[in-house]
C-alpha cells in the first residue's frame, strides 16, 4: 500500500476529460500524489441484471461498460506516461454526488477534482447539479477545473475575509492562504490576497431619505470601517509574508468584484472558503462561492477550515 496522498479525479464524458486529467497530473506531480480516476457515468445502471430487464438491454449495458473501461484506461495511460501512479474505476451510482462523496470518504484524498461548466438558472435554483452538491457537502478541498491553459507559474488569488464576517470560522482564511501558497510556492507562482468590504455610503443615503430628522455620520463610519478592514487585511498579509503589492482591498461585494479582479490579474486559480450548511440553509444558494462560480474565468479551489 502506497503512503502517498491521493487525488480523486471525477471524470464525466461530456466535460473535457482529457483537460481535467492533464490538470490533475500537474497537481499530482507538484505534490507527489497518486491519482484515482473515477469515471462517473450512470448510463448503464438501468440496464443491469434486474428481473424485468431484457437480454438485449443487458447486452447493451455490457457494451456501454466495456466502452467506459476503455475510456478510463486510455485516460489513465496518458497520466502514467507522465510518471504518475494511477488507479481507475467506474461509478454508476445515482445521484452522482453521493457516489463521489462515498468514494472520497473511503480514500481520504488530498483533493477532489472535477470539471465544471456553466450552470443554468434552473440548475442553480433546484440544486440538482453535482457541482452544487459537492460545494456544500464535500469535506475535502474541491478543485473545479475550467477549460483553458494553466501556467507552470500560476497566478493564484486567495479570497479572504479577515474580519470574519458572514459566520466564517477564524481558521478559514489561513486555510485559504495555506492552500494557495502550497500550490504557488514550489513553482514560483504568485499569490494575491483579495478582500472586499461593503461601504455604507449608499446605505446611509437611503436611510437619510427615510429618516430626514436624523443626521447619520455615514462618512465617518465608512472611513473607520475601511481602516479597520485594511488593518485586519494587512495583519493577515504580514503574518503570511505577502507584500503590499500582492494585497488588495476593494469596496463592494466579492461576488461582483472577484471575477473582474481575476481577469485583470489573468488568474489561473481562485481559492475560496466553504462552510458546511445544514437544514434549510442547504436549500438556498447564498454563498459567495456559488454566486461567482459561473463568472470566474479560471479554476476554483474550495477549501474548508481544518477542524
């Protein structure tokens, strides 16, 4: 049994499988990991050995399984030629996210990797898409691969909230930065620290319209808020050896500014934090990660605070 960490790579036939394996090979070689390729295709699951399944349907199912095995073997061979140890399997379980999570809990991977595509409003609303389920439930770092080149010296954005708003754990920012540095450091990449804060100017203007008899010190409060956020961000940057040129604070909402900022820096990867959501919260798409996923031009790595 190997002592190396594993990367669980989820392969879907309609989601650029060769590009995803290429990215996984790059990460595996960087961090000295093995790959576990999991072809997720429930097509043949309904053509199994059930009592009411015809012989013709069973034969079709067998042919599909054979094609699946040939596809995953071809992908594995490409990775092995690059010098990476690979194991393979086919997952036919529905829903797919449940099967992937069960496999992840069994293998305890360094990362779970999969491709991601644009999600329709319907997919985001009813939460049937595998990506959303994994964002909510995967306890391991989740690397969502987007089509495009990934530079050998990547630009990585660590999106943090040093004031720990929105119920984030105090350790989450450090987990985000640690992940970004562990990828950029060995290959000479750049890590940019990114933080936004919500200004009160607009809020104050609306409040003054409603409560005209009250004078609100919005400008003073806004300046103090900006200063407090900046001090917290600078302290976090100094603690992690990140200079001022790589430390950025902008006024506004992360979901609106982060995609544009990532484009301006030609980012290869954005690292963000994820929080477990339980009960009714899991039925509502409200996290920043979920809101910006479709708009980011690069890969996204979602990490959680170490428990």
